[in-house]
């Protein structure tokens, strides 16, 4: 959120998307879950669009060259393809931006971040990507990408 405060409504027709990783947390009362609920409760009335992002491969693949990375140290990742070091959370955030951008520009997740299909040869597609409907998907108030 550059040049905006969490306490002010967006002005000048600005549109901001806040992507939140939908990791699996053990307790609904964890501090992380409580903070996310607080953040959503504060941002939604101010006009921010909030989307949940499936974190599959977000901290495993390089956002630049799309190759798998190594983890030689805790929270530090190294990409041999780019010869570049990343902090795990920064790389995951970059990939989450790529996921949101993929849905905005092409209505699908980038291929390098798609989970493999059951036949292990091609990435999975949502039913909506194939022209069908997505029954049992997320509620209208909470969209997961």
C-alpha cells in the first residue's frame, strides 16, 4: 500500500488488490488468523479488494526464471537459474503477485505455479478455465486464486 494509509478510503478512482496467502494454520484462534481477520475487517469498508491466494509453489519456484529453488539455510533460498538469493517470504510474495496478475490478465494462474494434475503430466485447470462452472468453489465474499 504505497502512499495510502490503512485508515483512509481510496481516492481518485484508485484500485488496490490485497492478496492474502491462504496457508493452512492449525488453529482458528492463531495470531496469524486473528490478524488476517482484523486486516480484512479494516480494509474491505475502505474500498480495497481482498483476495485469498493458494500458496502452492509460492516459496518453491523462482518468480523470474520459474525454476525450483534450493534452501541452503532457514528462510533463505537460492536460484541457480538466476544466480540470485531470496528471502523465502519475499519470493512467495513476488509469486503471489504473479498469481494475481495471471488471473487479471489471462483469467488463470501462471502455468509454473499450477499444481500438477492427477495424471502428473499437465498442470491442473479450474473448471471455470475450461468453460464450465466451479461448483463448491469459494463464497462470493471470499475469492481464492
